[in-house]
């Protein structure tokens, strides 16, 4: 766990899973992969195995060691709901979030169908807890926008969208039941262009729907 984070919309990060597999255009310039692969082969480094998917059970209990409340981004260096992570391990992560309830947790995924299904079943105990926020990434119309409906179908107490990197004009998006929207462009080597009009459209939609907007 990192006690501080350069991500503007959170305070800290917690990574009981490391590494991920690319599944959509939003993954093309993954910041987490770029960081992790710098340390591939470095003996003893947390990312000695680069961005290969790996469970890190020794990290599971870390939130209990933070006495002061934090806004915690869960798996900033991975995706909790990817196929390589067993259901039982996901339940274990959610159980820690349930019990260490002085923190607020932000869980973000591109595997929205799996998350929605588990929130209706094995994660039902955590779905409606107000200190756990469930979110999906939205980068384009083809891959990203359908994730919103998956999130809306889940029995979650708090739902949020991370519309970043915003890769194209999304048109009208469904915002019923969405509690927060983060919008941002891409940064780093080879960053793709984001047009101001794309952001302005989302801002107008969020204002109409009374959804808090973070840019």
C-alpha cells in the first residue's frame, strides 16, 4: 500500500493483485504496465516479474495497519475482476474492505460484466456498503459505454465512472444511478489527443443529471 498517491482523485493505493492483461483500446498506453516493466528482472523488487498477473496475499491485510481514514484506490496496478483472479480471492479483498470500514475504497474495472455478476452473488455482502465505491472505465463508445449499463445493473450503493483516457466523442451516455464521473485525457509517451468538445458534452450531461464531475 502506498500512503500517498499522485492520482488526483484518491489519497492512497492498495494492490493485493499486480499485473494485468490488455482488453480494449484504453489499455494501449497503460501507465501501470510502463511502470512495472521498468523493474522486470530486478531481484527483490515488487515488480521483479514485470506486469505479469500475480496475486499478492501478503498485502491483503494492509488496510488494517492504517489507523487514519484514507480514500483508497484498490488495485491501481491491476484489475481485480480479470479472469486470472479467482472468485474466492476477490471475496477476500472485499471482506477486508468490509471490515476495515474507516477507509473509503474505490474499485475500478474494465471487466464490468464479471463485477456486476459478483455484486449480485458472492459480493452481495459488500455491494451496498457506503464506503465501497464500484466503478468502470469508459474510454470509447464500442468498449467503454456498454460497461456503464453493466454497472447500472449491479446492486451497488455507490457507482462511479472513470472516463479516461477519453479517446473519442461519446455522444449521449446513460447516467441514471451514477454518483460520480471522472473525466481525463491520456498522458505520457504517445498520448492520444482529447478534444475539448468531448469533455464539454460530458460536463453538460453530468450537470443535467446532477452527477458530480471531476476533470
